[in-house]
C-alpha cells in the first residue's frame, strides 16, 4: 500500500497482543501505518496502556471507562481518571459510552455523563462507544458543550444517524464493519458522510474485517479497511488518505 494511515482506535495493550507489540511496531511502516491510538477501557488497564504507548513515539494513549466495566468503578475512579489524563501524554478521553447489548444503559449513564463532564471541563477530545444507544448517547452529549470534539468509534448505524451526528461536528470511526456487504446501512452511511467527518480504525483485536477470524484482528489490517472505504467512496485513494489523516490529527491534536 502506498499510503501512510492512522489507526484511530486499536487496543494494543490487550493481553492478546502480549509478545506481539514489537513485531507490530517493526511492520507498521511496511503496512502503511504511521500512528496507532490506544484507548483505555478500565482503571485496571490504564497503566498498561501508558506503558505500551511509551514504547514508541508512533503510539498515542487515551484513558477512559468503557460501559462494559461500569460495575468496577465509582466516583473515586473518575477522579483518578481526571488526574491521570492531566499527568500523562494522553490525546483523548476514552473509550467511554453506552451499550445496550452488554449491561444496563441506565446503570452506565452516570459514569458516561461524568466522563463527558470531564471532557468539557478539561477540553479533552472524547472517544465514544455507542451500541444501540443513539438517542440516549446523543442526549447526554447535547447536554454538554464538548468544544474539543467527539468521535463515535466503530460507527455501525444508519445514514440518518450518521447525518444527525456529523451535522453536529461529530466524527465517525470507520472500521471493519464496512468490509461486509451485508452491512448495507452502515456502508451507505459511510459512503454518504462528509469526508471531513471520517477517521480510520481497526478496533483490533475486535471488529475484524471480512476474512479475519473473530478475536484475531490486528492493526496491520488497517489497509483492508482503507481498501473497502476506497471502494465505497468517489474520492481517489490519495485524497481519502490525506483527509482521514488530517481529520485524526485535528481531533487528537498530534
């Protein structure tokens, strides 16, 4: 691949990558990857996120509390999240959000809102996980003025939902879902969305592109997602690559 791309969301700190990080770092350039953003999902993992990111200048950390792990956290963890974000070289707050499939949205909402509030107060970009929670998620965001921006990672919604988000300046994370022809609504949404609203991601080890075994995704597969995006969009690959990278740099401020 002749383009250098940014993976805006990859869990390189997860145990599945233990022993593989150096190999991935060694192969990033040949795979056309210039930077990887590593989001944190719970307090237990935050230190590991920072340690992995410190291994290479091309790795950028984020910290947050994922909706799957809200039962493990309380107000003290929100305070510690705020402290660690200030003390580290994180580029965003996240991954946080709401998930109707795993857990109780009403239980998830207070911690999500607390993180949204921190993002507003500290002017942190916010990386959001939203699964079948478009309405409550948007309401929570609308209650605050997040000047630093919002990125809905792994977008898998409809064209109407995408339009509602992008009209408010929200970015959409484009991942492996668009490699599946059966994902008609999501593919249509990404094909129609404003180019300045898109960033590229793998969500590795999750969200594998077509042909990759579940749980075995890698940031080195970013080119597969990019190729699928090129097939969906009218812009040339060069224009797409430049815009995706520019959008990521603007959002994460690196």
